[in-house]
């Protein structure tokens, strides 16, 4: 079941204008920039291949495939921040200008990457996760761009990362290929867990606050009951119509859903009411985020999400 999405909050696209103005006067300075918006990086050694990822999700996947052979920088890494509202800065520009390989989500999620690469006249190899996934929008709908919640897509991305790293550092091709293979084997284990949930709970109704985890929920055989107007308004940062909010709350009072997948990074009055309705009606809550939680890698994060879904479904 495809979930229609009408994205997008304009923060990532518009914020690049801020960074362009900053570049004119402070290309070498970052002292007054928000620390939460500072790219996180491995300590590169001289001669290292440089990989820059738009979020720490893709940065972590790159690290798992590269091992200690490559310096990886993640632009967005704050687990408490909303990536849609990220403001690119001069450090972002500098990191991208030096990158050999860039990993972006695509699909309108992190357009600032392409804008800044063009400004820097970069010749980096760019891996676009949405394009690699093969997902396209259904007729009359917009694409759900949150493809990192789609496990098979991340397997495709792993192969592309290994190929890009091998092109940049042929001497370590065997390492990159072996690490990608190991990563994909672990993904398959997670897909088996999703299949087990699907066997036990196919068709069970669920609610979401945003389409962020929909690919994973679909893999588990679950059916989204949330009114499109609700999740669209939350994703776009607009008010939810009162009638739509009441319809959404009715999912819980009417016992139509078994769990609520709740995006912790975009909470607001309407989503908090939905969260409270889930708790009041003893519906399990599965917290989801758009960036890696502190202390977890991608595989452990997805394993935890699947375990939370199993627990919520009972």
C-alpha cells in the first residue's frame, strides 16, 4: 500500500540562501555558527578518501562499508533536531567542496546538498538514495522520500557505496566489497524479522504522525489508517483541520489501530493530542526519528524499530 505524501517543509532548500550569504564574508570562519548544525566528522588522515553524507544515517552506512579506510562526515547528526529545518552553513560548504563521494537522500529531502555542490563546482561522485532505491511516486501523488526506512533500498545503496569507494581507492576494493556484503546479510536478517511480523499481523491497522517509517511498516504487512490530510499537515508544518484531527483521534477511541508510529523530531500540539489518545486507549507507541539515535548504528536502530513494532502489536 503506497502512502501519499505531499511534502515538504522548505527549511532545507531555503536555508542554503543563508549559507550563501555567510560564504561571502566568512568562508573560513565558523565561530558564531550553531554547534548543532556543525557537520560531524571522522578525523581524516592525509590522503584519505573523503565521504560526506547529508545525515548521519547515510554517514553510518558509509562507515560500516568503508571501515577505517575513509574519512566520513555527516552534515546532520543532532538526534533532537528536525532535519527539514536544518540550516546549511559555511562548514557544510567546505566539507562538500572537499568530498570525493557525497551521499544524499534526494527526493526533495536535502536539496541543499545539490545546491552547494553546484556552487562549489564539485566533481564528487554523488549517490542519491531515492534514485538508487527505484521508488517513484504513484500517479497523482508525491513520493515518500524517507527511503532509509526501506531495508532493500539500503542494500542497493550499500553496493553503490562500495563501488564509489572502490573507484576512489582501488587498493581497498576487497575490503569495501566484503563489508558491503556483510552489511547486506545483516539487512536480510532484519527483513526476516519484518516477514515474521507480516505473517502474524498482516492487515493490522496502524497510525502515523508522518510518513517517515511507512516503508518499514509496509514491510511488516501493516495498513496505515491515518487520514492523509493529517500526516500531510504535520509534515508540511501547517495546522491540522479540526475535523481531520477528530477523525484521527477516532482511530484510537474506535480501536481501529494497533500502534502509533510517532516522529519524535516533529512534535506539536496536534501530534501530542494523538500521542495522548494512543496512551489513553492503551495503543502501543513506536517512537521514530529521522536521524540516528545517540549510541546506535543503522542496523541496531532498525532492529530496535522492528522490536518496538513487535512489542506494540503484542
